[in-house]
């Protein structure tokens, strides 16, 4: 900080402000929304999608700008074959958090379900350029390749997903 002051890059007040950041207290709504979101994600891990959907809806009710809650809700709705609801939730989630990978994967799954498998495969393959160690991407790509009757490609992707999951479980 002293060097930046001597070089004239910052004033003493700026350096002092950086050294003592102001803590911003979250509102009760934000705290409640985060609590419901985390509980919803725990329900997903426990294999209780109905409970997870309820918790994510509560999070959204408290914090309507929580993009990640919309995305995860949309993915759960897609898993429950509620495609129209999933599209709405994912659309809102993408609007709020366009770079959230889970939302992009679920939108690719919707494309594949609507018959545009080639474009969905392209979307997943593009995501894999940056996330090649993501087991879910390999699994989803495998399911899409399997639906195109590319058994060898699907088997290869399933094998990669399995190996990544195995490595992840050994690391934990």
C-alpha cells in the first residue's frame, strides 16, 4: 500500500479502505433464500427431488433474482418430465446467470429431447473444451450419442464419466 501511495497510484484513504473492507450484512430474505437453496441442493444429493423442488421454489420466493435457484429448479423439472416448466425456469436462470454450466447442460438436454440432437451434442462438446474433467458432461454426451445409435462413442463417454467419478470418490 505504501508503495502505491508513493507512486501516486492510490491515495492513503483508498489504501485504508482496502485494508478495512466494509462488511455488508445480508438481508433476512437473502439469508433465508440461501438457506432454502442449500437445503434444496442437499435434497438433490439425497435423492429427494420433490423436496428439492419445494426448497428451491421457497428460495426463489424470498430472492427472485437468484439465478442459480432457477437453473437447478429447471433441471429438476426436466428430470421430472415437466419440460414446459423447465424451459421457463431455465430461461429465467439463464437471463440472471448466463454462464452457469448446469443451465447450459439442461438446455442442451431439452434440445436433444426436442429432436435437435446434433446441435445438443455440439453444445455439450463445446462445454467440454473448458470442462473436460466434468463427469456429468461426459455422461450427458454419452446419453445423446446413444440416442443417435453411436454405441462406440456412447460407451467411450460413459467410460470417461465412470473413471472421473472413480477418481473423485478416491479423492474424497
